[in-house]
C-alpha cells in the first residue's frame, strides 16, 4: 500500500510546517488529490487514520479534494473533453495533461502560539 508512504511524507511536511509556525495543534489538513495521481482515496484516508494518533494531527480532520484530469492542446490551448480521444480535433496534435496528476498539501489549519 504505497498510500502509507505518501501519508508518511505528508505528515513529515505537516511537521515541518508546525515547526516553522510554532503551532501547538493541527485542526485540519486539506489535500488535493488528482484523478490520475494513482492514489486510492479510501486507502489514503485509512493510512492517515493509522498514522494520525501519534502526531500533533491526532484531532485533525482530513479533507480530500478531488481534482479531475484536465487535457489541452499544446498548440492552440483548446481544452480536450473528458472521455474523447486525446488529440486536438482541430490541430490533430496529441493532448497535454495540464492537471489532475498531483497530490498536493493544499491547506493546513493550525493553532499557533503567541511567540
């Protein structure tokens, strides 16, 4: 289950942000999950729940934001409709994937102490 290693890396980044901002708790984690990122959302959530209790994120809510795959013609920038051939109907150029392949830590909601 590679989702476990992805969540582990996510938690490393959350920990870095906690240290940078001198946070005392993390209340919410928002992650954008691309349709073509190769990540199963249910397994990702399960891995998060396994790691979560031993961290400052013990009470944090995980929000997964689904991001659809977006294809465009690299020549004329015309969007390519989902489910159609991945080739521009006007230019006949192969489409380029412009979004929906990434897993991104989008936002953290933290409690920050007055330092």
